[in-house]
C-alpha cells in the first residue's frame, strides 16, 4: 500500500463519513459522463463559460437553486461550502444541518458536503449532468475533496496560499502546503481514469488593492505546485481590479507567463485556462449601479479573453443573494456575452513590459531560495516578505507592501516592502501617482480606493 493510500484511509475513517468504497468511487469516476468534467467543456467549447456562486445547507434548497441556474442557461454549477466545514468542524455542521432541515431556516452559509455524504450528493450532480465547481475556502481540504470527487464534482478551487492568506490568521502555512499536496495527488490520480480533474486557483485573494504582480506570482506558483504532482488541467484566475486597461494587461501577462512557466518544468501538455471574477470588492447599495458594474465586468472579461467568468449579483451589498438574483445574473451575463463581438484589441506594451519584469523578478527570487523543494521555497518567500499580500490577516504575511490607485484607477505600488520589485519598475509605479500629499491624505486615498465601486 502506498503512503498516499495509507493517508487516504486515515482521512476517510472520520466518524462523520459513511463507509467510503474506494473501488466503487473509482468505477464511478471512470464511467462518469464527460459533461461532468469542466476540462471537457474547456476543450470542446469556444465560448466563455458562465459560473455563478451559491450554496444552501439542505439538499432540497441546493437542488432548487440548481433548477433556477439551469433555467438561466448556466454553464458551470457552483457548490459553495459552509463555514463550519471550511474549518473542518463537521460536528457543528451536522447540528446546524439538522436545525436547517427541521425549521426550514438556513443555519449554515453553504452546503455541508461532508455531512450530506457522496452517495446523496452524487444523485444531484448526475441528475443535472453539468460541471460543478467546489468553492470552499479551507486550508485543509483533504476530506472535503475526497467526498467532492466521489460525488461527481470535478473542479476543485483553492490552494495553500490563496485559501489561507486571505482568510486565516493562525493556520500554519507549512501544514497548508502539505495538505494541498495531498489534494493535488488525489486529483492527479483520479484524472488518469477519465477526463482530467480541473484545479483552479483563487486569484482575487483579499480583493483589496492587491497589485497584479503579486496576484500573478501566486497564481503561477500554485499552478506549478499542482502540475508537479501530476495535475493536467489547471485554471489561473484574477478578479476585476478597477481599471479596464490594467485588467486587460493582467489577463495577457497571466496567460502568457502561465504557459511559459508550465513549459519550464516540462508540463507543456497541461491545459491552462484563464478565469475572471466579476468585482470582488464592496458593491454599490444601489441595485441599478450594481447591474452596471456586473455588465462592465462581463465586457472586460470578453476583452481579456477569459475561458470562464464567475458572476456576482445586484444584491451583493445588502445580504446573501437569493436564488432568483443569482439566476438573473447568469441570464444577463449570458446575454451580454452573446451580443459582444468585434471588440477592439487594446495593447499597452509599456504596462505589459513593466508587469512582466515584476513577475519574473519575484519568481526568480522564489526559485533562488536555498530550500530543496518548491513548496519550501514558496513558504520561505512568504515568511521573508518576498511575497506580500496587502491586507492579509495572516500572521506570517508581512503586510509591508503599500498600494494606491493612480488617476486612471490602476493599482500602483508605492512601498514595495521586501518584495523584489526592480528599481526601474518601482520608479515607474510611483511616477504614476501623486505622492506629494501628506500621510493623512494618502491614507484617506487608500480608504477611498478600497471602496471605489460603492
């Protein structure tokens, strides 16, 4: 028995899991309909796939949500997991699920997949026969992804950096890397049976003035960590940043460098995809303004040439969106994409050169770390501030990098901290900003820039 299989046996012996039948699950994955695999849709469709967000605690409400999405012509279904499951607190999730079922009041903010189990959830997934993306936010997803894949969920979002630094304060980063190594190996193993399981990194991070170079570096590193374990289908992503030009440049550089670095480790055969998140920051309270923001996001995604867009709703500012609002956004996004065509190609060679130079410099610093494995190099780089995510709550993150918007709403670096931004790039970034103000004025600008869309 392999070491991985021994670990899987231990993970799946959890008291909240019904007897897990490895052979039955492998047979299910082997014979699963290709329509359940988003990797199949990426390979065969020439349109941008549309995916909403959404998760309810009970099976019945999740099923009803999917019915609304299907009526709205959805391409990819979401399964958003509850926060107790995200913290691996399956006992509390079970109690809250029972209360939700008994009182018809949602006591969880998502679907407790582990407690529902794969035998029950698989019935829903195979009924709708569409690709489903697991959205969960947990740094330890080992048990969760086992149940997800056994259920027919063949896209797993997240990673050791993107599902830790934006959400956690104290969870050990080194443990997250090792737990996600397990995830990658399980995904690679199942991928040998049918179409590839797709892995997707979470590009928005804190969604708070994160400069494109940091976003791209983290996307590339999570991709490389996944590919080195045998994953063959991977999606890099980022979210709307506030500047159309910066989004277009970010999309071009992200896709180009993802293909470049994949080839550098001999993974030219891997399928790499680009995902665009509609605005992830604070939304306007006015619902009509929210609709305009969503429509603009869709136009930008089309200009970026994204392979998938993940939608938001007009109700983001007022509470958890209803299934009706979620479905309406899907329908509106599909319509906007349908009527878009012949958009002009926007090129800014200087911005592309600056961003590319920044990414290469940070990547080189990561690779030059003396550690003997990639994950340790990345761990050390975060610990030493080579990678620094603005506004991350995690204790290991330096939070020394300071960013602000220039007059064109591009995110600019005005203090690089310990991040090895080349001097000429740093001078370019600062030259685009008015830094003659006093400190209080700059802080007020940063506060304004965070809530720019409100």
